[in-house]
């Protein structure tokens, strides 16, 4: 039975796409392995949002080539965003690969692997550089694969509700790697969630490139509710579902109906991700973000008024082309004012074929790094204060299983998406339960079950 090793880079969308591929290969009889040295097929599902992610994947593929000496039939492949953006260039590079599959063709991977591996095993391919490249658009690709392979005791799951993005932020490569917005019907998404709940899942996260703009081109408003809020209502009502989240949104998608949903849907968690990118109006305009810092701050105020204890996380880019000291100071001041529960701070990374890559005012890496560290100090101080405020309190968590870093303990996430590690028993796995927070280290809370 051939074995497959899949490594995923990037976001939750990529993780879900890897699950799609694993499911189809498993259904064909392939054995999934966590040991690359044991694999007959090695697939890297890639990210193109930042240059570092691409370089990691390319470097990894280079290191894996030594495995061909012991397993000459090995099939190597790139999947996903970097495959989509670079295409045949990857197949023709100095590091030979056999398969390059773009973001709309994940459901074709099993067919291509079958073909390549069969020919390899039959020694019909003598040139290891012979490759299959498929990055063409696929009609209805958002609806191609919906089955889930769940681990024993798995209590959370991602559900893709749409693909693509039409926003065209000047720094972002996603519209060219994922294509335009394409949304799935509400009934199909609800059926998928219902099936997951019937198999023991208690928390679902809805995924999309701009998730809160779901369905705006395909479906109509109903009773003043956007398609996304209609979807939230429908998923919220699935019997047995205990928790509902969504990511990743855009500030302009938080209309009044979505803000109001936070006040009336108790299973919608008290956490919103609200990508800022910059606190400078001049830079926001250059980024093509379609809001101002003043509008962003008003939205934060509305969201916090809608749900008590709401956690707000964000993304921020420093060192965007043309960013002055004053622009950076505006971003830093906004972060100090909002006090985010967490923030992903990135140095600007030029991406091919994006407008920002050729803008005037490209900044040196040393300045980007200095600003990155300065802003992280502000963010981490706020995060520390938020976590300290949890100590001595009871918090509700969904116990997801063994802690990733402390195997002897269990872990779960609060309603505000904070990680809590605690000493518990196997019966706690899958439970929504209260834990009393006793202390923290870094960004992790620790506690004890409040009810045994």
C-alpha cells in the first residue's frame, strides 16, 4: 500500500485543503504517514502570502531530494498557492518535482498521484523531471471536496464556505492564487456541519479569504440580513453544535447585521479577528484597504458594545512602501489605544505581480525589523495584561485533547480563543467545561478543572 506524506504551510484554508487531499488519497487506498522517509509520495501544500513561506517550502523540497537515493520511485509535488503562482517554473527548477497542482485542482491530486506512481513503479518514466502541472481554473471548485477525515476524539473542525477574493489589496497575492470570490450554497454548508456534529464535532470554524463577504455576488439579502449572517443563523441552529467561529474577515464586512448577530447568537464565540494592516490613513489608501483609522476605531467600539468581554485580534504590516516614521507612529498609537488580545505583526514582503512590489519608497529590511520589534513590544504588553486579567477567574473551555507542547496535560480554548493548559482526565476531552485559571507563562494560561 503506497504511503503519502503531506506537509502544510500557511493558513487554516491550507490546512483544510490538505485535509481534502488526504481524504481523497486515503479513499484510494493510500496510507498517510508522518514520516517523510517512509513515504512513496511527498506533497508540500504551499503558501505565497510572504516570501519566507515560499522559501521554506523550496528549501524543504531541496532537502527531501536525498530520499530518492533509497526510493527512486518517489513522487514529489507542490500544491496550493505557490504552485498556482509559479506553475511550470517549479517543475523546471533546479530541484526536480513531479507534480504542481494549483488551488482549484485539489480534487485532481489523487488522479495525478495514481498516474505518476504507477508509471514510476513500472519504470515507464526514466526522467525524474517529467512532471504534471495543472493550475487551470476549475468551474465549481469551491464545491468539489467536502468529506472530512476526523481523528479519534476530534471536537473542532474547519468548514470552507467560499474561495477567492475580489478585494485586490495592493500587497496581496491571494486574488491571483485563489481567484475571484466563489461561495457555496447555505444548504450544503449546513449539511456538512450537521454531518460533523453527528460525528462528535462540537466547534466549527467557517473559513474564507474574506469570510464575512460570503455570498455577496451569488445570494440576496433576506429581511435585511446579508448572506453571511443568514449562514451564521443557519449553522448556529444545527442541533448539537456548541461553538461557532469564523475567519478571516475584512473590516468592511462588519455591517450592522453582523454586529447585531454578536448580541443574539450565544454560540457565536466572543472573538473577532479584525485585520488592521496599518494605523495610517495614507498607508491604508496605498494598501487599497477601503477604510480609515477613524472608521476602524468606530467599528472596534461598536463590536465591544455588542458583546461584553469580546476579544479582538488583528494583523498588522510594518514597513509597507512609503511608510514614514509618522505613519508607523500612527499604527503604534492605534495598537496602544485598542489593546488587541493578540496581533500577528509582519514585515512587508514584496510579492510578485502585486502593485506594492513596484511602488516607490521600498524600505530596507533593517528598518522593517526594527519597527516589527517595536510594535511587538506594544502588542505583547497588551496581550500580557489581557492574560493577567484571567488569573483567578473561571473560564469556559472546550477541551480539545492533549496539549501540543505538554503531552502530560490537556488543553482547550476559551470562548475568546485563548489557550488553557490543565491537568485533567480522559473524560474531559470533548467537554465544554469550566477551568479556574491559576497562572500563565508567555501566551498560555494554566488552570485546574473547576468542576471535577
